[in-house]
């Protein structure tokens, strides 16, 4: 994020802009290091080195490690959750299928714009002992999460959503289906980042699985007997 | 796993049995530590201490750290994958719904018998940089994984399985849906282990989501228009 101005083409950057850039740049660098190697393994020296500044600069902007973690969560991670849970149109809120599809689409959108998110989420938020977990839990919009469960339960009672789904578990299922492959795909494919065609394939696959899974079971028996028509506890 | 024999009630344990028990006990203790705190954070001293033996005993049975990791994977982790992928009946193999349900049931079975598995899987196998990952990849039964994809693709072409699912991604979806909640539920619920009622609820939920998701889309349009009937890329 820092720009090197060449003597021949001054960019007209005022000193005040440079100061803002450094703090943002430090946050970007830290987020990437946390995502790549985890919070515990990341030192202030590494952050400073990756950002091209003195370690004193890191302390200048973030005082200490705890405040740095606060800033990462407040300014980088929590906004992604806020994006996913932002209010939807009334029409969307009424239809649990459209609502679930909206969550899926937003998760793919936000992880596309922030490729560091899945790995960071897996390492430090959902993982037992994750070092950003307690901070993120405080910032989760539990009201919105609850409203989604209520919408689902209502639709289940009306017969428009699969009654065998557990309403309180569905959002976590969506998270698992989207985030786990995105967090682990790098190793699976041995290439940096994930090719767009793979992301689109996963997006279609998860959408199909969710939309199909949310459907109420068919009334007419299918031609081939299968597990769904047998009651399994 | 070690038993303390009281002077009054000799258990009649022969020295040979004691030796076998120590090695198995060390493997059990190591697996639990790896699951609880990760491979990198676990030292030989901690293993010895937790097992109630001298560190020299750990080296006696496992020579060095690399051989210890080999033994953990060979004797504790890989057998769980072998269990999940063990051959099924011909009837099961023909029906992708029954096959998928079988995988779900086996995953719940094996994680019930080995509660350390989900967390270990999340920390060290699926996670980027997981320290048991490369060993496990070598031991995955890729033929069986491939066969499942082929069975799905065939059923999709015959119209009995949702054509919008990606056959090659479905098993990983099943893994994500089962393992992620089991690996993270401890923190979510703040109780050691997961109550049986929660496991059963998750089991039913995942089964319903998968069986519904694998269904081909309905031919007759549903009463309420929803996202599945809009084409989304």
C-alpha cells in the first residue's frame, strides 16, 4: 500500500496521507501474516520488517500486542461479519431460501475481496484456542443470527423448508461449506490463491447443496428408494 | 490406561503386557495432546510427563519426533480414514444416497469413539501448515474417493442426483459439515465433550441437508419462488 514516488513524477502526496497509509499498511501486513502463519507465530519485528518500517513505528501506532489484535479485529475482521449480516430487503428477509443464498453470495464476495479471510478464520476464530476468537464472539451480531433461525423455524412450521434441518445449525453449515474449502484449497491445488473457475464451481456447488437441502421432502416417493425415505436417527 | 496394582489385589499382569500397554498409552497420550494443543506445542517432556514415564521411555519406543508422528498417523489417524472408506455392500455402492448417508454415519461413529479426532483433523490435517497433513495425504484411499465421484456423476447423468452439485466436492462438503462443528463445539458450549443430544441433533441435521441437497430439483415449480429457481452463477 505504500507508494514509492519517483523524483521525476511527484505524486503530490501530502505528509498527512503518508501517515494514514502507514497505519493501514501495517494493518494489511499484519492481517496477511496472521492469515499465513497464525497470530502466535507473528512477532512485531516480522510485521515491521514486512511493512518496511522500524518496530518502533508498530508500537507508535498500536501501543502493544493486545491493542494490535483489537485493531485487527475491529478494522479488518469484524467488518467482514458485518457485511455478511448487513440488513437485507424485506422481501429477502421473508424468504429463507433467498436469505440463505444471500449469505452464500456475500461470503464468496467478501472472501474474494479479502483472500486472507478463510485461513485467518480457520486458524484464529473458529479453531479451539484461536487467538482472535473471544474478540470476534463479542462482535458477532447475535440478534441477526437469531432472526435467521426464527425465519427458518417459521418456514419449517409452514412446510416451506425441510423440517429435518436444525434451524440453529444452518448458518454454521453454510460457513463450513464455503470457508473450509477456501481456507484449504491453496494446499490442495498447490497454487497461490484459487483460480476463479474453482471459486465459481464451489459457489454453484454450495448453492445447489443448500437450496436442495432446504427443500421440504417430496410427497410423492421417488422411483428409486434411497436413504432419505428411510427414517434415520 | 496404566493401571496401578494395589498390594492386596495383584492384577496378575505379566511384564510383557505392561510393555505393550506403555507404548499404546504413549500413543494415546500423544494423540490427546496433539488434539488439545497442536503438534508444534507438544514436547517429548510433556508427553512423558502426561504418561507418567521418563522421557527416555518415549525415545525408547519412538526413537525421534519424526517416527513418533509416523506412528501417530499410522496407528491412530489413518485407521479412522480407512474405517470411513472401508468397502460397502454392492447395494450401498450402487446408491449414492445410501453411500453418502453411510459416510455421514461412519464419521459420527468414529468421532464418537475417538473424540480427539475432529480437533486434530482441524489443527493438523486440513489446516494449511498442518503438521500431519503430508503424512495423511499419502495414506488417503484416493481410489475410493475417486469411485464415489464416479458413482455421483453417473447418477447425475441418469437424473437421480442433483446435477448442479460438483461430484468431486461432495465428500469434502460432508467432512466440513460433520467435522467442523464437532471440532469447535467444545468452545461454543463451554462444556468438555459434546452432549449426546447435540451430536444426534447434528447427525440428523447433516443427514437431512445432504439427502435433500442430493435430490434432483423438482420438475413442478414450488408455490413460492425462491433462489433455486433463479439461475445463479
